[in-house]
C-alpha cells in the first residue's frame, strides 16, 4: 500500500492537480491542517486512492462532485471539521 502523510505542517490549501504524478497513491492523510475546502481538481489523477483522511481541518462544505476524480475511494475521514453543507452530488 502506497501512502502519503501530510499532517501537519498546517496546509491551508491545495492547488488543482496537487497530487499529479501520484497515481498509485492509495492512502492520503491530510489531517490536522487548516484546509477550508476540498475540490475534485485537487485530487485529479488519484484513481487508486482508497482512503482519504482530512480530520481536524476547517472544511465548511462539500460541493458537487468533490470526490468525482477518486473512483476507488471507499473511506473518507471528515471528523472534527466545520461542515455545514454537503451537496447531494458531492460523492458522485
């Protein structure tokens, strides 16, 4: 299992294609940061991502198609965020 742990150094945002070239990544840990939003473009190319942990961030919403570019995703850890809105298509 290939994994990458980015918790902390207090990441505030992820650019589109932040993990380009990491197509074999299966576990991504972004917990204990200051992320405010998640967008599909940030995870582009992560076709094998199975587990995404983003606990203890400042995420307030999950917009449409947030996880559209991660077809193998089975587990998302979102505990201890500030989520107030989840679009009905966030997990398409």
